[in-house]
């Protein structure tokens, strides 16, 4: 089983969406975490990501961006950054 870490700035959209879609495609064969690259995650997923995932049957409305375990990067086999290109 591979462990993948998806990282974006606030863990409020891109990384959560990537984690959900990755785990859906992996069908239990692999595990993923999402994380923010700053100390404090956002309070909730951004509305455009909630709406986009809702259209695929995934509900992020109740999801609150978690503060990942401190050693999550060390546990990951791969890390994927999901930047906004700024």
C-alpha cells in the first residue's frame, strides 16, 4: 500500500480534492493525506471545491481541513504539491 501526501497552501481545496479523488480511484489499495503548507489550515473547504466535488458525488460540506500529523511527510511514499501557480 502506498501512502501519498497532497499539499496546498491552506488545505482548503486542491489538496483535499486530490486526496478524495486519489482514494476513490485507488479503491482501498492506497492511502492519502492532505495537508496545508502553512501552520494553520483554513476553517473549511473553499466553496468552489465543495461544489465541484458535489458534482462527482463526493460531499465535502462537513469536512474541516485537518492539521496533519507532524511526521506525515516522513510517512509518505510520495508528496504532490497542488499550487495555484502564483
